[in-house]
C-alpha cells in the first residue's frame, strides 16, 4: 500500500502537468487565494443553513435558506479544484501526511452527509415555506455538517505542521 | 524597529513560534482560519442577499448574523495579534500587511454602514435600493482584497 502510493506520487510528480503547476510562480498563490475564497463561501452559506436547521434564524423559511446553496456549492468547487491542483503539483507532501488523510476522512463524512441530505430531504426543503420548521433529523444532520467541516479546516491547517506540506 | 524586535524576541512570541506545540502557532493559525470563514462567510451571505440572490429570504432575521460576525472578527483580531508578534519585524515593516489592515478597517466600516442602513430602527424593507447594493458589492470586493493580501503574507 505504502510503496504503491509512493510509486504513484513519484509518477504524478514527474508528469508534465505537475511540473507546470510547480514552475509557475503565480499559480500556487492564486490557487491558495481561491481555496480560501471557496472556504469562506462554504462556511458562510453551509454554516448559515446548518444553523437554520438547528433552529436559529427560525423566521427564515427553509426553502429561502436553501436558495443560497448554489453559492455554497460554488465555494466547495473552488476549494476542490484548487485542492486537486495542490495535490497534482506536489503529491509527495500529501501522500505520507497523516493530516491529509484526516482531511480526506472528514471531507468524505461531510460530503456523504450533504449528498444524503439533498437526496432524502431536498424536495421537502425546497417546498418548505413555513417559518419555524425543523426536525430532530435535520438537527442531527446539521451537527454532523458543522463538526465535519470544522475538522476539514482543522486538518487542512495542520498539513504543514504535522506532515510538513507547504 | 527596536520595539518590533523586542516583541518578536519576547519569551511568549518565541514560544508561539518555536515550541513546536500543536497549541502554539498551529492552533492560533487554525483559529485565524475559522474566524475568517465565519466573518467573511456570514458577511457574504448578507451581501449576496442584498445583491438579489435568494430574493425570498426575509432580511430582518439576518440581523442575528451580526453578533456571529463580530465574534469572528474578535477571534481574528486576537489571533492576528498573536500571529503578528511571532514575526513582528517582517510583518510590521511590510506594505502589504499595512494594506491588509487598512482594507479590513474599511470592510468593517462598510459592514457597520450596511447594518445601519438595512437593519436600522425603521422596519426593514425587502427591496434593496441602489446604495445598499453598492455597499454589498464593495463589501464583497473588500473581503476578497483582504483574503488576497492575507494569503500574500505567507510569502513575505
């Protein structure tokens, strides 16, 4: 497993696209900026919706809070595309980094939680025009979302300190 | 300059910078990132609404985002001071850092103006006039500029 991953990282590092990402002086900093803009959009929009599910901002109907979600998804896409760019540019600093796997694990939880919520409750939420509406299931989903996105950010921040990524 | 050097050389600043403890520099940087997400994110929610996204969202309840934003602001003011003292001689003499502080100062003023004009004492109108839309657009542009200059600080 470890040797296979190392071989993959070595191969990826040697590709032309990886080399291009590393050799541009401005691409990495602009990807960092875009990563943080995406983080802010995600935290703002998804965090607001989660707080609404928890019962704050009760006078905002669920469908109205949900209507900002395309912006949250845009934020996720910005962070995801730039994150993949970092990985392609310097796979060796992530592949043996425990913080990277911590981040991936919580990304998986946050992602599955969000997909399951939209799949099972998306239609109900889009039709929910009443104020005050929430439920124990919604609250549980909101708590999983907040906790898992918190740890995505925590492990992301730890990348340079626990695993020496830049 | 001597003052900056003595701040940077202080025992506390050295501990933050060099102890290697997960509770020193990494924890402060994590708080700074979380505070950023909360402040800029919540402000963005209001700005997007004012610019016409989510037109069915009632504005008045969003008033309660302000205490959340001030919390994010103070978390970042305090964690920002801690980050500054670990590298005071460099940060304290860098134009980009001064620009970042100025941008954030203006962004906070714009936030206060939005609060006064949209969430003031008069009942909140659901339609937003051009001046409010302008404030919202300026707010978004300032947060973007703050993020750009903030990220740039990692390279000086």
